[in-house]
C-alpha cells in the first residue's frame, strides 16, 4: 500500500474560515489582528521576507494555514509509507 503525497486543502480551509470569519472580526481576545488572521488563512503562499514580516509579523515564520496543512499531510503520508515499508521488509 502506498499513499501519495499532496492534498487539496483549500476547500477545507475556506469552509472552516467561513464558519469563524465573522467571530474573528469582533473577537477582543485574539492573539493578532483580523488582517493577520486573513493573511494566515489565505490559500496563496507568501514569498518574500518583507511580505512575511509585513503580513505575518515576526513570529509566524511566513507559514499560512494551507502550507501548514499540506506540510503536515505530506509528513504523515511519508511516515506512514516508511512504517508500512519497514513492516513489509521484516
């Protein structure tokens, strides 16, 4: 069994953002601004260092939600395949 890497997380992200978007606009206890939230959940990647600092702030490392989900998905698939392969080779 082999699971292929790569996912289409955009529809998932958009559906979840739509559920909480209005709440995020008016939340007074959130860790960042509403604009920072919108940048973090957008689907496109941030490329330049100035965009990272300007749009994400210094603590976000320029990773948006799509990048995080896709990276985590790829990691879990890769580790699962390695585990399955090691069991087959025993």
